[in-house]
C-alpha cells in the first residue's frame, strides 16, 4: 500500500517531495523503509545518516530508526520517525538543504 501510494504520487508528477512519518522502527508493522526502497531509483543516504547522527546526540533510540531517503523520478522521498518530537527534530536537521536538493533535482542550477 505504501509503495503504491509513492508510485502514484511520483509517477503522476503530483509533488516533488514526499515525507513519510512512522513505520521506521523495529516492530512487525514497521515496513516504510522497505516499501520506500522498493520504489526508489537512487538512494540519498546522507539525509537519513544526518538525521540519525544529529538525533543520536539527544537519544540513543535514534540508532533504531531505519528510515531512508532517495529519489524516484524527480521526487525526493524521505522517511521520518513516527514520534512527533523526533519528526520536528528531523525536519529541523534536513530543512536547510531541501531547497537546494529540490533545485538540483528539477534540473536547475543552484546558486548560493
């Protein structure tokens, strides 16, 4: 179901960014990373690595997050944890690079 939704949104050019929340832990229902990986053209591991590295400074539980990030066509897909506090922290970590990433993905040249 997750993979199908991601495919529909990306293949119909509905959006250029999808941020999922939840399903990134170790429980039996935590399948978001696998569903995302199934539809990606390329992974962008630095995004999830940065989120885990920075949130690890606040809680050891961030080691258990399995979220991934990557591209399908010209859409950036990022998995965030389900905890609202963790979502806020992760958004703060990735927000500074999102405009640049989306500019590059769109084929435009990014200028600083």
